[in-house]
């Protein structure tokens, strides 16, 4: 027995409530359930009043209210709560029904749950959802993966509620990603790139404020200009807006200057970094961004250290400022150099993200479409940017592109920005302004472009102390040397 609702949603926190309203606004009848049932009543009496909703006070009534094949989406906190809900849904569902997890779930959990649900005769979708509260309501980026047979059943609805891009706003930022946990993996990489983007923007802000001496009004104008060019993106746009907001809690001046410099994190950036280590791929920028948040959290320690640890002789020192001016030039030139450094670093951040996706796809046999992944992020999500059109074009032109840095457009972009990029980092180092993400991006670029790195010495060290062996550049095979016997004896 089933009801007449087209879709069911469990979890009425802000994201769930907004997504349910989005689905209903596209002409679908929606069933809703929440463990705290008063939330159901509040929604039906409030924002959903007069709309095409059915509220349920039990999981049994919720499942019965949705027509088959049921599309039942969970938007609850990732972890044990999801497993508990799946356990309660399976006995109530019938073959072909679809359970959907729209939370920020670790992809390995989705791999495991897909098998469990499929073994029970049902279908499972692990769907990354990006765009925050506004995106959930007006059109998010959706990254669904899992049971392939589920896609034809959810495709029309998912693409109807997703953000739209293109000349006619008719291309949905939603397409099938691949099997099992691939959708949640792509969402995790999205979030890792987001970490890197945010850190890079913060470093650009720090340089413009501390070295360039820009006021918040001037920062607003700069970010407005940047948002009209190759850096145009959601994160640049909201950063621009932030610089215009005055203190809304009774103080003088701008709100951003009153905010404590301690950054929070929810874990997806850390996951990407950990999984990069497991795969052996150098996703160094997201790792640096995660550690930068960790250092920001050590506020009290930093305050104590600031009273004891010296930097350059004095950041206001005339000689140091002279060096900086020689490298960059006047204020306008410095602003443009920071723009170029930000753009080049951003290219590296995305290049690393796609290298990790390629490695994960090979590891798990997902067969990801990387141009399609870029399309999913062009609208609705936090990292949406015009920049992503270029990434899609790069993978459309060469599906097996080894690294975005090798695409003609991005290769030229880095070449054009390289001098300014290096000079900005030199100025920051000279004046004692930390730019860890800018430096990490440049170090990756330099490491990737060199045909020979000093790892030959590292391998010699490993063979010396642990007989780990090494390979040679001039002959085939694996070798070990008795370094102690061969070494030159030090002089007494």
C-alpha cells in the first residue's frame, strides 16, 4: 500500500526544510517527517501552509504516504543516525524503492550502505548537495551516485530542483556521477577545493589590507572589479559584500573587523586530505588550508607568541618596504599582482582536486566524467565560478587530460601570472605576512614542472638506514648498496 506523495523527506533542519519547499515548488507532492514531530507541525502551519505537503508523525505513516517506487531522502547528521534510519526504512519499503542520503557523508559509508540496501532488494543514492540554505531552497548543485537503476526514477525531479546554468539557464547542475560512493566523494572534493579557495581569498585580503593599506571601502571596490573578470565567483562575490557591512550589534565600524580570527571546520576538508595521503596524490593546498584553520584556532597561544617572537626587523621598516615596492610597484600594481597570484593559485587548487578525483576513480573503478563534474559545480554550489567553464572545456577536449596545468588555456594563464605570483610571495615573506596557501600552490607548480627532484637523495637515505632499495636512471632493476662499507671515512 502506498500514498500519493511523489517524494518523501526526513529531517527538517534548515537544509531539509528548504529542500522540501524547493521540491514542492516544482509541482511535486511532498511527505515530510522529523524525529521531533513538532517540527513537522511547525512547517505545515508555517512556510508550507496551503502547499502540497503531507506531514507524518511516525516513520510508518511517512513511508505509506509516498507512492511507489518510493523516493525517500534523508537529510540528517552524517553517522550512526543515517544507519539507524536505513534500518528502520528497509522493513517498511518494497523492492525498487529508493533510499537517498543527502548529507555530508563519508564516501566509504555510502559504499557500504549501497551494498546493504541493494542486498535488501532496494535502491540507494548517495547524493552530495551543495549551496547552503539558499541553494537548497532555490537550486543546489546535486552530485548523485549509487544504484544506477535509481537514476531514471529520480532524474527528472533532481534536475528540476537543481541550479541551472548556460545561456538560457536550462542546463541543470545535476547529473549522475557514478556507482556507490562516487557522488559523496565528488562532494567531498568540492568541499576540499572550497577550503583552498577560502584560504587563498583570505590571504589575498590580508595582503591588500596589511601591505597595500586598503580600507574596507577600497576592498569592496577591488573585489567588485575582480568579480567582473576571470576571478568571478560566488566566494569573491560574498567577500565583496562582507566588506560593505557595518557592525549590526551596536558598535562602530565594519562587522568583519570585529569578528574573532578563529576559523571552524566540519571535517570534509580533513577527509580529502587524509584520502589524498591514502592514494599517494599531493593535494597539498587543501591540507594547508585545513592546517591554517587549525593554527587560527590556537588564538591564545598566538597572542602569547606575538609578544615574544620577532619577525622581520620591523614590518614598517623603510628598507623592507622599499624592497617590496621594487618588486611590485605602486598600490594599483600591487592589487593587480595579488589578483594574478590568487588566480594562479586557484588554478593549482582545482588541478589538485581533479588529480585526486582521477586517482579515486581509478582506485574504485567509478569511471568519472571530469568535465561533467565541473558542470555540476558551475551553479548552485559554494565554489561556483565562471572559471569552471574552462575546466569543462579542457576535459571535453581531452578526456584523459593528466593535469589541468597541461591544458593550453591554464598553461598560458599560469605563464602570464607567474612573475606577479612569485613577487607577491616574495613581498609577503620579506614583510612577514603568512601566505601558506599561495606558497603551497607555487611549490606544487614548481615541483610538478621539474623533471628531476631531490628525491634521489631521499631514496639513498632510505636505503642507507633501512635497506629500502632504489632504482637507477641508467639501468633497469632494483638495487641496494652497502653504504657503510662504501662511504668515505670522516677525518678524525
